[in-house]
C-alpha cells in the first residue's frame, strides 16, 4: 500500500506539473495593451512588411497583377474601440465605430500598399464586413490613405454564414476568373490567406481576436 501511495503521489505531481499555467484574464489584457501601445506591435508589423516588400520586388508586373488585402486589423486598426469594449465584442459600439469610419491605417501595411501601387500592382480589398457597411468602409479606407484600389468586396446577405476561408477563397477565385492575376494576400488571420489563389502570404499579427 505504501508503494501504491508513493506511485499515486508521484503521478499527482506529474499531472500537476504538466497542467496548463493559467493567467488571470485582467493580466492578459494588460499584456496585450502593453504590446500594442509600447511600439512592439508596430515594430513586428514593420519587420513583416520589410520581408514582404523583398518578396514582391521580384514579382513580374502585368496589367492584371493584383494583391488582395483584408480590412480589419490589416489595412485599418480597430484597437481603440476594441480596448473601449474591454477586449470583447459588443455589437452596437462596433457597428457605430464602423459607421463613423474613424479607424486609422496601420502604418506598416499602408507602406506596403504604397509600394505595391508604385510598382503598378492593383490592390483589391476583401473584407468580412457586410453589405450595409460598404459605404462607411469605402470612406474609411479612402480617408486613411488607401485612395487607389480596384475594388472593395464585402459580404452580401447570402454570404453572411460562410466561413472566412470559404468566403475569401471564393472571391479570389471569382476575381481570377475575371482575369486578375493574384500574386499575394495580406491579412491578420490565416483564414484571410487560406484557400485558392493566395500567392505570397503576408500575415499581420493580431492578438485581439481570432477568426476561423
């Protein structure tokens, strides 16, 4: 019995030592805020963009060459409203924020956009935002510095329930059928970059939310 007790005790220690070390949610929020507000986030974005520019420099540009950008937490930052919502999601303030079209550009991503436009590459925005948010999204992109782009694609009513990969992959397939040659995708979620016709994948960090 003593041997069994010792084995049980050792197994208990092993299970305890292997169990996940949880952190209080408030501390996690503080860490995320520090990351975004200390300059570390911008530093990481700039590092990623620098690598992306090197990749796109070698792309042969034709009239139909295009790069697809996501909008939220890629072209535009919603950090202000997300922090105001205590890093959660509340429908009414989120929709109001989008309607007000006040989201600033993420500087590093805007630099990549300017580089691609200067190189003669077309820019297309595909976002999970919905059809009734098209006008405010268009206005926000323009005011944030994305003044030249071929098109902005949002979800129509019959697409509300589609998963992000299915929706965005489907739209890239449709664009390719129209004659676009998609050489890259830029997004903050892997679901922005997955599926067909993605080209060079540029993943922007996002520790605020996750979209499958």
